[in-house]
C-alpha cells in the first residue's frame, strides 16, 4: 500500500463500520436515530421561509 493511501483507507473503514452499525439494528426492526432526520427538521422551516410552501 502506498504511503499516502492510509488516510483514505481509514476514512473508508470508519464510514463502513458506521453504516454497518446503523444498518444491522435497523434491519432487525429497531428504531434508530438517522442524522438526516435531524437535518430535515432543522432546515425545513428555513426552506419554507425562503422558497414558500411546497406545490
């Protein structure tokens, strides 16, 4: 492995483990927290303010 590739490999491993950690309980039927839900709840009022109500 090249000397520069270890950072990319580490990032890939961390993201893969995080995805696995979220997907296994979700596939077993447990309710888990998704970060995207929090982002939607935060940005939705701003989007309605700037863009108006959805059509």
